[in-house]
C-alpha cells in the first residue's frame, strides 16, 4: 500500500466520485472508488445469498422494533426479558447508564432514520407522527448532554434529513413542514445552558426542564467530563445551525473543541480521558481510542468532511500521528499515559475501540484497520460476542456485551473500501450469533456474561439505531436503498446528515487556528485522500495476507501477551523485563530489577517482597521501566486472585416455548456437585414445601427427580440442600427473599457451607435473585411444566427448535449469596506509608501456590512525582490455563439471613501514581458514563 494524496489535495488518479465514508473529504470532496475491488481470500457471495441475509436483517429489526412498540412505547427503552418498558424512576437505578433516559421515547427517536434506510417508509411516516404527537422534551429529568445530543438531537435531525428527502420524492411525507427540525431546535436551546462555563466545555448533565444550577435542576455541581462527552457535539450542533440559520449552536460546539485541542498534552499530542470543565486540568491522564475519547477523534475527521474546515483535518492528523506512534501496537490499541506515552496505562482493551478500524478506513489507512478488525473478529469467534473488555492475551476482563454495534460499523466500512467478500461472511456471523444467543421472545437481550451466555434485561436504543442499519447496508445493493447513501455522513450514532450542509448558512468563521498551537509538516497529511487503485497494489491477496498471521492469535496456547517495543529497543537492545516472565530464582532477572531500582526481599513466611526505589534506578528510563514492571506485577497478582474465585453458573429454560433462549446468570455454591467438572443437570422444576426448605419436605413426591425451588432465609443453604436432596431432588435453585432484588443492581455472590463437612451434599445448588427467580415462577404459573438446565455455561439450542414460538423471557442474575461471611479472595487495602520514595510488592515464590486466606495490600504516597510503597501478595506461577477459567467474577459469601455484603471495596487513590494503577477499578463506571 502506498501513500496517496499528500497534503490536503486529492490523489491524481482518483477516477470518480464515491462514498464520503471512504475518505476524509474537503468541501470539494476528495473521492474514492470502491468498485470491483476484492481479494481472492474469500469466495464471492451470490446476490441471492446477500438478499437472503438482508431480508433476515429486516426480520430481526421488525422483531426488535415491533416488540418495543408493542410492549414498551412510549417508554425510552424495551426490557426484553420482562416484556415491558424501562421508565426512569420506576426501575432500580443503573447509575450513569440511566442518564440516557429522558422520558422522551428514546428508542423511537433513535430509530427514525433506520426505518428509511430499511425501506420502511410507511412505518417511518407513522413514527414521525407519533413523535410529534407524544414526545415531550420539557421533562423534569436530569440527562446526559452527550447521550441526548447523539441519540435524541441526532435522531431528530436524521429523521428531518430523510423526511425532506422523501417529501422531495413526492410520495411520502407531503404533509411534513419541518416539525422534527423545530423539535430539534427546541432541544438544542435546552442543552445550551450546559455550556455556561468559563472553558466552554459543557457540564456533563442538564435538567431538561430547569437547566443548570437552579435548586430544582439537581445538577450543575459537576466538575469533570469525559473528552468524548465534550468533543462529540460538532456534527449535530453544526447541522442544527446550518438547517436553521441559528449560528449559536455551531459556535458553542466549536469553542468546546478549540479548548480540548488547546489542552492536549503538547509533547505527545494526546488527550486524556477526563478533564475538569472549569480549569482544563486533566483528571484522568490515560489516553486511548476507546471509552471516554473515541468519538472525539471521530468527530474531528467527520467535521472536516461535513463542514470543509481544514483545521479539523489538521487536528485529527496530528492526533492520528500520535495514536499510531504510541497507542497502536498492531493489532492492539492500548491506552498510554499522556505524559509518558511509552508507558502502557492498562493491559486490557475495551469494546468501544472497535469503531476505530472504520475510522481508519475513512482516514484511508487500510492496513492497520484490517489488522485490528481481524483481531477483534477472532475474539468474537472465541466468545460469540466482543466482551466489554478483554486483555492483551484475549482473556475476558469484563464479560458483559450490551449488543454494541461498533464492530459491525467497522465491518461495513471495510467492505465498502475493499469489496472483499470476507467481510460479508463476518456480517453473516454477527447475524447468526445475534439470533442464536441474544434473541428472546420480546426482542434482543444484552449479554450479561459472554462466557455463560446469560442475559440482561436490556435493549439499548443504539442497537436499533446502528446495528441493523450497518448490517443491512453491508448486504444491500445500491438499488435496494431508496436514496443515495453516499450523499450523507454518519454521526457516531449512525444518524444521517446531508453533505450539502457544507455549503449552507456558512456564517461561522473558518479561520485556521491550529497552527497557533503546533507546527505541522506534510507527513501529518499522509493517508488523507486514499486512491483505491493502490489500496491493494497489484495483489488480490493483499488483505488476506494481512489477516492470515492473526488467524490464530486468540487461540494460541499459553499466550505471552504483546510486548511493547520502544524505539530504543528497535536498534537491537533487549526489550524490558515483563512481570509475566519474571522468575525470582533467575540471576539475570534480579540484575535487571536492580537496574530498575527494584529490590527483592525474602520474607520469613516464604513470600517474596518487591520494593522499588525510583531514585536508585540506573536512569530515568530504567525508573520508568520499574514503574511499569511494578504495575504489571500488581495487575498480574490481581488477575490470579480473581482466577481463584468460583465462576458464575447458568440457568437455562429449555422447555416449550422457550427452547433455551432465556439464560440467567446464577450464583454458585461452595458445596454440592461442581457443574464445571460434571455434566450439566437437566430437569423440571417444582416448588418445595415448606418453601424455605428449612425442614423435612412435606411434598417429596412433587420434587422427586426434579429441581427444587427454595426461598432464601431462616436457615443455612447447606441445610436446605440436604432437605431437598433427602426428598429426592436432583438439584436446587435458591430464590432470594428480598423482593425486587435484581442482578441489574447487585453483584454475583456464591453460597457458602454451614461450617460443617458438606461432602454429603451431592446435588448442584444455584442462587437467583428475586427478579430472575420470579421469571421461572411466572413460567410455572403460565405453562405448568417448566424444564431448566443447570450448567457452567449456556448450551447451544436445538436447531430444530430455532423457529418455534417463544414466550416471555428472563433476566440473568449475577449475585452473591452465602450463609456465613467468608473471604474467598484477597483484599486490597490502601494505607499511607512512611517511606517517601519507594514502591513495593509482596509476591509468592514461583514454586508456591497463592494462599487465598492471605491478605494483600497496596500502598503508596507521592513525592516529586515518584511513587512510594506499593504492596500486594501475588502468585507468580505463570502456568497456562483454559481461557474460560482465567478471569472469574469477583465473588463474596455471606450468611443467608444477613443483608448483602459487597465483596470488593473500591480503593480510593491518594496520589496520582496510585490513581494510575487503580484506575482500572473505576474504568467501567467511566465507560458507562461515556457511551454505554
């Protein structure tokens, strides 16, 4: 692949106009042709098969959208397991995730332009009328400015864009008179008070009715926002200004982008994840392309496409150069510290970065796009879906998957750029997995755990706004779409804005201010305008040759991870020592530790303590390597502690009319049959009498040969198990007696024994929260005979049953329950230390296993930016185990009659260095705030 189109001009051999989505276009548009370019690595897919898959996407959308309209509308979202709408305030709070809900029929608005793309013009017209009739934007609700912008404002503008297109065609929407645009303008003015800060960065939340800072608003006290939250406004706000002539919206969005650009770290040209909206100080100094930053980069490039302002392209290219220099470690994309860009900030990746290959296609940098996309696809083939986070050696870090569309988006863009039928097969896999594992009677349910196949009672609006749009476009021919998709740009929520806005109401000054901050040379504009004649230079196997080395990267036995190779090591010097490779008995390793300022101390109990004295390192680079080594050791220790936990189990309803489509996550027991080592238990369920199972059962004939349902409380779990076992039950499911408890708001926990020998208990025992248990009880009331499967993970459904009718479904549970408070894992505590410039780590000798009863502590203080002591007990056994057992959910035990006990207390950092080390703990909450 060669570089084409230096500077901001078009390559000389670009033959014709082509999709905006393949290039970074100026107002005059640099254009790319993607005609008839495909590799010989995959056989062409026939038009008949593509039409069949496209029709399948249409049917899937009808299933999701139809169930939302039937069971949820006018609520914001559908709860597909319980077949009802999610209304904010009526369901248990999910924290920042609920900030997307504003009681404004979110899913309907988010789906408007999807209806047109899928040729459902009559349904679109009906949907617009419903929005105009029913939706109220003046609700007393605190919402996320970011989510409301991309989903609601973007949805209204996308709907307006296609409504005026249909009106011009003369068949539909003849009555339309810009009503959606007027609603968008109303919403835009409601969001403007959020920008009332000295920096111009918006507050992260606003009250739709009362705005900011008023007592009734219940907002305005926040100090921090994510980079993506502040930097993902320009497309919608500029489009609103261009549509209406009210320039204030575009001005505010530009001011926020200008401030973020000015506050970038000047030496690395990277931005952090979280920034103080008043001072501009970086609160979280890690930088990547995933959660918290992702759409900031996306909107810089797309703002150039839509608005034709060169400064946006220059900024993007400057950032992109830094990303490829520091963050890109092909095929991985790993977060780094903005002040220390050669130092990785974490050893795992989040699912939101899956959009980046698509952005690289827009940029024209095809090779790394193919590499990263293939790596992600291999992870999906391993787990059926892309986990919310996964490690550099492709283990599950966070097991959820809320039906995110970013990978489908990148798949579509890669296919449009290459014409390679391989990506059609990828899309086919996505369709099959959604139908096989996520489809439930009332829609599609998010995965609570990709390892067990359990569900969450959640179907986000972005699933309808993006997933079906990209999948349908992937398989559709140009004549299958009633308008020219190349005349529009996709927002981050896949809403469509017309490119002709670039020449409409251009009252905003387009002064190039970028050069005030940095000097740019021609190399910053490489790949600005790709030429498809050389995307695959005279080699039809080009893309395949890029993908082939990555085919087995996920399934390699005992992967060692990806070593970061710094510039100084490319000259032939050895790469730095990794924690995973360290052996306390290796003299060469001890010498390397000494050079890094790390001392090894043998403790009397056989453990090994590692202590870093940063000022004793041979050089500043060695000191940095020492910090990185200690960070890796802490993460390795934490990971190995997690591996000692019992994994969650699955309860799968397999009888008619469910046929295995509903899967619940169940808490395991520390006694009884271990489902991970024995064949699953399958049987019909029956309630025990007494229901609490605390005495001899009075209905043994009812539970004989069945799985007994028991209510939690009044006695120990082991006692319940013995009573139902004596009655002839083949298994037991304990249902929480705390009405309304749900895995949505409570962590998984495991049931402990009663302090006595429990070897006499031979049946499997699992625990469900009240909400999940009630779904089984409701199924019994409706269908009488209900059969379930108890297993370590959900089993594949019977193919013959795939097309059967299915009733209401369930929610999974991830809870923890126990009958005595036991500690099944090591604690991590934070304490102040006296030593001012040390960091230490306690670790087990390589030959000894970790002791789960030993407590471990991490400690640190700060002086002159050097870390102080950090201690943690760790096992350094480095053995290779099966991926599914590598990372287990943190679990906790408690007494059956006691209230829930939270297992993991979040460690609060006391200085910036320790904050870097412990930020992984808080990162999931940040992800939920950013773009869940």
